C-alpha cells in the first residue's frame, strides 16, 4: 500500500473516492500546508479543475501558489482536471489561460499534468508514485541540473521573478528568510532591499499579485 495524505478540504471532491477505488493507496485526511495530495511522503500535487484554474487566474492566486509549491521541500506538480467543455462560459479567452500556463510551467518551473476526470487524476497519482519508486531503485537515469540544498533551490525559484538575478535573489532571502516571506512582502519592503529599488519591487508585485480582471 502506498501512503497518501489528502487535504481535508478535498473531502467533497470525487477524487478521494477514486483514489480509494484503486485499492493501492492507504488514505489519510489532514490539513496540508502545501498542495492537495501528498503521495508516499515524497510528492506534492495541487489539483485544479479547469474552472478552478480560471478562478485562480482572475483572482491573482495562480502564480503565488505555483511559487510556493516550487519553494517547498518536496517535488511538486499541478494536475489540471477536466475537458474543454468545462471552460464553456468561463469568460476567459484561451490565449489568456495558455499564457498563464506558460508562465507556470516554463518560467516558474512547476510541472503541469493533465487528467480528463477524477478517475484519471487518481490514476495519475498512482502512475507518478510508481514512477518515483522506479527512479529511486535506479530504473531511470535522471539528467540535468537541479540546485543542491534548500537555500540553492530558493534562490533558483526567486530568479524566476522579473528583474531578479542571483545577487538580488540572495539579498531577498537574506532580508526575508524564505520564498514565502518574499512573496508576502509589499512593494515598499521589497524596494528597501539593497539592489531591488521601487521599479523592480513593482515588477515583483505585478508578477505575484494580479488584480481581478474581466476577460472576454
């Protein structure tokens, strides 16, 4: 049995039932600090239906959520659940949705997985858990660089913000102590950090806190 912790706010979703129906997971419900599903104490997944995705873009939550997931101690991914029919009448053009997903996947670096239904979401959780076990047992050679250690990973994440390079990322971490505190800081506090200034502070706030916008 593969342990899975499901955030208690997901109880009303059909996904926990689909997860239990696999017969493979040992399910526990509790409040998670990050994400909706903690698989095998090693992988974090945030699940969003397509209408949830649109709402998070409009409310300005998507980018800050993605940055927080990338700033956690465990590998994380976003599962988008649903079909094109779920976007009917959402009031947002596909170009705007695609632009947000490009930012999340390419510039923030959070992997995005697709599932058409709650059952496919449960299967995706199962597939990734099994793949993680295969990788841990040496079944897949992993290539490419990944920052070593939490501090290096935090600097790497902050360098995805506009106008922030290695030096400024280090200065932000020295001042605020964590990625989460940087994201929560207001423009005045950011501008007060050496090397940031008002212009870069404004760009950072723009990236992580978008005001509600009417899309058509």
